C-alpha cells in the first residue's frame, strides 16, 4: 500500500487501523497477533490507540499480544492519545469526566502508554480533545521533552479547531503532523469550521475517525440519511462496489489526503476498505454524495 | 473616474460593470458596443464576466461585439470566473451542478473564455465558488501556468471564506487580488465571517456583487426590509439623492475600498451608480442603515 | 500583589479595578481618593475607564479627585477606551449610538481623556468595540502618533474577534497588549470564538469584564443558572471560600493569565477578589463549573 509522509522521518500507510474496540472483540493474544499480521499483509502498518480506549485497557491488551512477536512488533507504527480523564473503575480518582493537558499528565500518560504497549517509543502522540483549560506552553514543554528523550517521534492533535491548532503550533519548533477529526459522508463539519482548509494550507494529512459514519447510513432512519443512503446505493451500483467502499472512496479520493481509520475487527471488512483505494470516483459522483448529505444543491 | 490598484501592474475603475444578464437585454452587437462605450465615457473600464453567465453564452456575445471595435476593446479590462459546472443544454455532460477546480478544467476554461471573448489575455480570473473538493496545489499550478503564458494577468476568488482564501494563497508566490462577495445594505455577512477584516488586513479590495440587494429593498415585504427601506428613504431625503445612490454610497464610502459591480443594462442606472461616488454620507447615516439592517442597536 | 507584564515597558497588577460605575457610588473626592488608596494597599495599581462611563463623566470625576494627591496619582496606572459615541445629553450631536474610530476622533478622545483625568499620559488605550466602519490604517496612524507624542504608552482593543484583531495588528509595528472581553463562569463565548486561543498564541493577557457575570448567578432564575449556582456552591463549600471567590478563582487559575476587572465600589468586595488569588482550585473543580455552565459533559 502507498504510504503518506507525516514528516520527513515518518511515513505511515494510507489507511490506518483503529484499535478503539479491541477489547470488545473477544480476541486472545494469538487472535490479536493474527489480526495485526493480516493487516500488515494488506499493507496497513499503523495502529491507532488512545489511553482511554476500552476503559483504559486496549493499549495493555495490544501490548501484551504484540510483545510476543518482536518481528511483527518492529514492523508496526503506533498512534496514541492522551488528555482525557474519563470516569472509570480503573481511574477511581476521577469524579467528573475532564481533560488534563498539564505537563505532568502528558509525561505520565505517554510513559504509561509505552509501558502498556511494551514499546520503547510511540510514533505519534495526539492530544485527544481541545482542553479549555490548556496551557499550550505546558503541552509544548512535554512534547519537546518526550521528543528529546526519543519516547515519541511526532505529535499531533485530535478534534482541534484551527484557532486551537495555531495556538499550540506557535509554541513548537517542529510541525504538528496531523489533526484526527470526524470526517465521513455524514460528517461535513470539518469543511465548515476551516479544518480541511488549514490542513491543505499546511500540507498536513488529517486522519478521519468514524469514516463510515458509525453505521448511521447502514441503518438510515432520518430523511437526510435515507436520501444519502439512496444516493450512495446509486453510486455503488454505478461503480460496481459496495456501499462502504463508496464511503471510503469518498474520503480517499479527496485531495486533502485524508487517512481513514478503519475500526473493524473483521479482516474482511478491513480488506474492503483497503480495496476502496482503487475505486475511481468521478467528481460528479463525489458531488452527488456531498449534495445529498448537505440536503441542498451547491450554490 | 478614480482607479483602484488591484496589483502593481493592474488598475481598474472604482466601479465595475457586471455583464451577468447581458443576454437578457436583447442587445445586438451594435447595442453592446454602444453600451460599453457609454460605460467608458462614464469612467468604467472593467467588465465582470463568468464562463457560466447567460447559460454559458455571455462571454461569446460580448466577445463577438467587442471584437468589432479594436480601439474600444483595447481600452477595457476583463474579469471572468471559472469553476462552476452548471446544468445546461450547452453542457450536456453535467448531470448535477458541481464545481471543478482541477488543473485541467481551469486551463480549459480560461482558454475557452479567451476564445469566447476573442482576447489575448484576461485581466483577472476568479475561482467562482469555494470548492469542497479543491486541491489548492492544482489551482496554483494552473494559475502559475496561465500567468507565465501571459494568458491571465491577475487572479482572485469569489465567495471564499478567510480559511479558504488563506489555503489557496499559501500555494501562490503572488497575491490574490480580490475576493468577489455579496455585500449590500441587506447583506452584512461578510462583516461576520471575517472577510472584510481579512481584506483590510491584506489591503485588498473586495468586489461586491448584488450591491443593490437584488432589488429586495425596492420591493420590501418583510418587516426588516420595510424598516431598512424607510431608513434609506430618510437618508436619501437628507442627502438629496436617490435611494439606489444611498445604497451605492453606503458601499463606496466604506474604508475597505469596496468595488461595486453594477449589473444594469440601462446606462442611466449605471450613471446613477457612478454619481454615487460623490455622495458624502456621514458616519451616523452609515450607522443608521447598519442598525436598521441588523435590526438592533450597536452594543 | 504579583504583576502581569503587558509589554516590556508596562506591568500592571494581576487584578484591575473598573471605575465603570464610579458616578453611581455617591463618592466625594475624598471618598474616591480613599478608595483608590485602599485599592493600592491591596496591590491593585491599575484602574479601568472609558470615555463613555457614567454618561461621559467618570473620567472627569476620577481625575478631579486624583489630581488632589500627586503622590497617589503617580502610583496608579490608567486604562481607558474610545470609539463609542453614545446618545447622551453630554453629546447632543449624536442622534444614533454609533462608533467612531477615525484618526481625528481617536486623537480628540485620547486628548480629552487626558484632560478629564488630569494626566500627562495614559498607560493603555483601547478601541472599545469593533467598528464595522473602521479603517485599521487610520487607527494605526492615531496610535502611532499618540505613542510618539508620549500621550499613550500601550494600545489594545475590547470585544474584538480574532479576525478583527489581526486586521488592526497588521497595521502596527508594536503589539497590541490586550483584548478586554466578557469572560465569566456564565460567559464562555471567548473559548468558542477563538479569542482565548489567539491570546494564548500571542502570549497576551486578556482582561475580563463582568467577571461575576453581572450578578446573574447570585440571582439565578433560569435552569442553567440555578444548576451553575448549585455547582459553584458545592465548590465553594469544598474550598471553604465564598461563591464570588470561586468565580474569581475560576478565572485567575486559568493558564491564559486572565485579568479580572473588579467593578465594586465596596472595598470589602474588592478584597474578596484579591484574596481569590490564593484559592487553589483543582482541575476537576474547574471542569465541574465548565460542565455546569455548558449544560453538558465534555465530549
């Protein structure tokens, strides 16, 4: 699979796999190893994590499995996140869901992710959500130290608006490498809030979470989603590919180099996403979907 | 008439004429030539076009007429636009209205405009609408080539938000010279979305389409428009000028150097706009209209 | 009290006193002098004014009192504002509330403030509101001249959005030192409109007007305010401080170095604010208030 350069030193596969739900799949270590190997065979070499996934358990599960196969483990790249403090039996000190982007928490969380994942370094560390109580100077201090210590190679953000992105970037001597945001045929807000524009201005690839709109289209109930589903079916018929391939191709064909995060634990569905790279969607087909999702013609 | 410098190399008249509806006026070639000559006599030397105007026919009509008088044709400057693909009998390959800002379409469209207008070069080429599927690198590649080949002198955009403008500008080594947006006593959104601010920051003159609010004030039906019309009448009485002159003066007196695009095919109405340059509207009169249009006092 | 550096040359106290309502307090000159001395004893050395406060009378009242004690007057710093033209018996030429940020009005207003305040210079002059009819070049011309003449040390704005701030800043060779905006437990809009982000990006301290939400929380009637009040009471109980101290501490503990403007004429209430600097609010307490004010959990 083709690679995307996030920086001079880091390239990742054009499609990333998301481990968000790993602990829900009933995988034993051998299953996880097998699944990762199958992803690698498909060309996916990057796996998306967050400290909080699986009630703070996904990183540990993944690390425990992968550490059993150094050969495999050396081939993969890891994205993980920090900054959310969830209500969880595993974090009894949290009495309200909140964010913590202090120097000390970022340092602790990155080091804890390394420990859970049983790795020497993370490829990309993201701030999971913009924190209204954030101090960009503190975040930058943590990022700089983690970088110098070789614990994290590159840094990014998730769900940041342009002003939030610019504020943090102003404190860093190296460029943030991505903004992981929700983008799908049903989630167009990143075009409205300036995020896609800023990514293109900077030549930075966004990552797309929920690239299949969380299944909302498959189970369309509202008028908007039913219309959108019908148009996707029509494009699917015209292209001779499945409707989820249409949804992936809609992202993959966009000039902003959007990196979809595929979250399925079924390798067949991952394969579907990988093959969507070959779909040649026309500009008019892309706009058919855009217009159906907007609910109105372009002006 | 005074001129506005869009760049070091290009000055245009303070008021531009818009040919949007040329094919609706029943003009023969002689009428078009006569009308353009009358505009020039009034000091208007710049004519605004788009590939799509008049169902893709305005440029051709205009070019056919103007090519018959080289002396006149050499005196005028042309703004035109590309990037919209409309449903039209003249473009049967379009099955949905969409945008196309690909390198190849911009190149083809600019060259087709030259052919239709029977000119060697365009003075300004604008991207007509922000395209959610745009690749600013591709647009810049087309702009650079058109500039190097001498086919287009300057470039701009239309209906762009600040983030969209900045993304495209980042790919160009020369400044975009204008953003053509809707501005009128009834259309204040460019103050809210940051466009006027960005124009002032860059020292770039915006062009205003629909400077008379598409006639909405003349035929006021809603409470807001009736109130606004009454205030405009009051200012009109106080200044001793017509209500459309008040509306033009409201734009012309603004410090952002707004260039109104006058769209009438009646030379008397064009003259009215030209004379509005001399109206001395006070700051309080300007705010009377602002407040009436907003529907509330300034905070 | 600790000081905040607004520029290399100007430091002001971490808390500013706002003289907005001075003329409503029934103060004689001796009372004003006494009040200012008590503020200085608490460490507050900066007093916030505007030309329009007290129907254009506050500056004069304050100046008349302070000029009677040169020793005291030399110790204090003055922030004032210009640009609003209110309806007032003291300005009969205004027939509609409007803004005036012309060169001539800024010059006249700054000089009039000096005369009213009986001072040789102002420490900070702010444009009171973003003016839709503003010419940033003209504002910059006035600022430059006032600075060169030694009449005003530093300049800033009030209630500006980021795009408005950037447009003005682009015309100045020195940095604007603050944006005075509404920030409180009940006024979170500056997080949404990018102002807090821009302040942090620039390392510029915002000033907060209405830091107690204009008393709305004390007299809570709406569901949102009742919920917010209950949470503030809970945090107040946990910290063992008053509810207005919780509201001040919520601002003072934020990493953006927010400078609250305390507007009370009762020195005991000012003291309350000053002591709020010592409150150690935890991150979870800060988020309890954020969440209650938003009406929903963080995502």
